[in-house]
């Protein structure tokens, strides 16, 4: 039997066993503190940190500390250096719950887990510049790069599309992307969504009408600009189809708005005379290209318009339109609308 008193009283045994044991215990405790000690926080119990392109690991740690996610910047830096993962932080917007360890944080940054996709809603009838600004705002990307990609005619041609830009082919919808997704990938996703929607059956219908895809999208962008009520899209499309068949100018206000430098705004009579190939008050047929990016409903309305004899329409003051088949009836509807608008203006001024 070992004599405990004799064992511990021997300095050689203390040096050989006790000191190393204390060292190992201390090292394990330090590693636990650096890697697995829980980072607790409350209100809110889930916190968000955004890692952008070119962010250094030191800046990541500073951000975690500023968000109150980690208990020690030193522990986080030591853990990252020890694992050698400081160069492998993936760009993204990360969500972390209270109790997450430094090791879990580092694993998330290395593998891209704990990131969430960010929804970006693109409304119907907006232009490329709006799309670029929306993605820049929501995803932290460069709007100029998006516009550069959208206006590169060689890229447009590589997608088998007509036109010099992607105007008209950025299909409105709600898309989900990671933070700072490459600008080219963003544009390609929207264009591919259009191509997927505009399948064989719609191409066949386009051929029946004797149109090109560019003409369909251009026409649909005008319908989109006029329609405020979903149920009116096919009726408005029918009006413009009828006007084209009768060799009448489309006289579509959205085409004038497109060329105004300070639009959109209320149109003046002088605006209708602005010289531009897009001004359908001056020129017959369709404008040279789309004036916006129409949604699915407007494209379908263009291909399958309502059958009727209407040639004119004017706002009814309630969000919809009054449709007429003769110029006489149209002028009467215009007078009624103007009277309604004057009454609303007087009411707004308290008179």
C-alpha cells in the first residue's frame, strides 16, 4: 500500500504528477472557457450579425461583441486562431440563440449555417433602376454592378432574349437570397424566373398573335402601367389590341411617364408632345422596348386579352376605369371624371 503522506511529501512526486495534473486541468478549463462556455444573453434571446464581403475576423469579433452575443472577445479570438478558421468566414446574415458556444459560432461562420435567406419583394411594373436599388438596400450589394449586368447586350443575347437590356425580363416576385449574393447571380435568377414562366404554351400563343417575345413584354409593360385593378388587366389589354388593329395610336400615359426626367407625376398636355420614340401619343404601334418589368398577370392579359369593342378608357376616380367604344362616350366619361376630381379637390381644401 502507498503511503499518501510519504508520497506527497516527496518533492519529486509533486513535480512529476501534481504540477502536470494542475497544468492539464487548467488547460482543459481554458479550452472549455474558450470553446464551449455558453454565450448567454436576453431581450432579445435571438440576435443577428451581418458579415459582409471583405470583413476581417477581428471585425467579426468586434461585431459579435457590439451585439452582445459573446462574453469575451479574447476567448473568441483565441478559439478562432486555435482552429485556424479565421480566414474561412462566409458572408451572410446570421441568427444566433442565447447559449451558443464560441465553437458553434465558428462552425456556423465556416460552414455558412445559421444564415437565413433574406426575402426581397420586386413589385410589378417597376424599372431596372428600382430593382437595382431594392437589392442594394435589402442585400447590401452594388446597384451599379446590377445595372451594368442588366445593360450588357452580350449577356442579354446569351440568354436568347431580344433587346439590348434586361428591362422587361426581370420577373416581379418575392425572391430569397443570402446577404451580398453576387450581383450577376441575382440578375440571372430573375431572368431565369421569367424564362421558366414564359414556357412553350405562351410561346405558341405569341406565335398565334404573330408577335415576338419582346413585343409581348413591351405591350405587357404598358398594361401593367395602366392597370390599378387586377380584374381590369385583360380589359385594358383588349383596348390596346383593338387600337392596334384599327391603326390607332395607343396614346398610353405610361409611355410618356417613361421619358419624363422628373416623373412619374401628373401629366400635362405639353407632356403629350414630348419628342421620343416611346411617346405613343406621337407614334403608332409599340414603343422600341419595355417601359418596365411586367408581372405574370399583365403578360397573360397581353396574350389572352378580353374580347370587346372598347377603344377608350379613363379613370373613374375610385381606382378603376370607365371603358367606352366611341370617342363621344369617352369625352363624356372624361368630363365626369374631371368634375369628380374638382369636387374632391374642393373637399380636400375644406370648401
